[in-house]
C-alpha cells in the first residue's frame, strides 16, 4: 500500500507509555502555534540551557521556524482570501522541502528519532516507559513554536507541526473551502487512523472521516483543493472497503467478509444511506473479494479516472 504523505501521512503508532497508537506524544502543557509565535516561543528556546553544538543548532532552527510563522502572520494581515489561499499552498508545499527547517530539525535528531524510546529520553519502569526530564524539555521547546513529536511506528518518531498548527495560522483569512479542508486535515492528524498497515480507530470513526470528505467534494466541486481531497477520500475509503494488510476485511481465501466488518459496513449504510460508499457496499454485499474489488475499481475509474486499487495500494 502506498502511503501518501499528508503525514496522511505520516501514519503512526506504538503504545509505549500508554499513548493511543499513532497519537502525538502529549506535551506537559498545550501551547498553540498562534500564541507561541508571539514572544514566548523564542524565549523558551533561548532559555533552555544549551550544552552542545547540536543543542545550539536545534535552538536556532526552532527560532527560525517561529520567525517564519510570524512572517506568514504578517502577510496574512493584509491578504485577501484568494491571496491567503495561495499563501497557504506555498507554505504547506514548502514545509518538508529539502534543507527546510523541518527537514533539518529531523535530520539533526535523526539518530534519536529513529530509536525514539531510548535513553536518555525515556526511562523503563516495571509497567511501561516514562519520558525523562530531558524529553519533557524537548517537548516544551517544540510546543513553544507549534511543533510536536509523533510516533510513526516501529519505535521511530518525527517532529512535525501540531495538528492544529495550520488551521490556527490560516483559518482567519482563507476562503471557505480552504477553511473546511484545513479543519478536516487537522482532525485526521489528531486521530491518526492508520499505522503499521492497520486501522487504529473504530470503523464508525473511519466512516465519519469518509463522509466529511464526501461532503467537502459535494459542497466545493470547483475547489483548487479538489484533487487533494479526492486523494484523502480514496485513501480512507480504500481502507474501509478493502482493508489493510494487518486489518483485512475478507477471509484469507477471499470468499467472505469477516463478521465484524460486515457489521461495520451495515452500520455505515444505516447511518449514511445517501453516501456513495453505502451504494458500493450494497453492490458488493455477499460477493467474493475479487468480484467485490472489481466492482469498486470500476466505480472509482468512472468517477475519479483510475481504479481505487491503483490509488490505494
């Protein structure tokens, strides 16, 4: 399965320290990007007690991220909705560019982030792993500028913007479709529905995300974000209809749907009778996997130009 990076990527997980798989490792206190980029952000970083060249470089990069956020806020003050839309697209596209601040921050701590739950950042107890004072300090520094550490599975992590960072930065000024899009994406990043080729949320929760994308596409058919929304819709619909490697919907021989998924599909149909997905579920009911997947692919090719299997796998 191809995972499209919306950090939709970044898909996530491990339950060490009792965190729900795929969630950001919660900071000791919540600080939003909007408040952080005022004065407190750089102060928090600057007062962190630098001890190594790496600490100094990390401090400078975090301060640079805060400064770039302030510059976006400054531009948004005078932007029209259309200008704000374009500013968002440019900013979002550049967040993970090579040699950008986020890439450099993750490269700087790459050894640790690749073995996230290691000492001296975590301490093993009889019951679980607990974050150390050093890790809490790193969290505070990141949160002060709107960033967070997120477990991406198999013991690794990434430093990324907080789920609400982009909505809080842009929702004041963008067009209505961008506003809705940003908040759907933030909810996705907050939930992190997938990790390690498995579904980590309940089937009704997964269905709710699908319906949100359906409503967006129906309400904003001419949106410049349409293609992105279709990609997210396909990814979540694919997981719901086809399953994932570690959360298969069909038996190994492909002859039947597992009972829990059949029940989930029936619940979705009852809750969302007008959804196109409900129509597909009715068409594939009782059919073996190969035939069902072919029906789904035909629908997706007709409506979106390519079979779901190519979009999703």
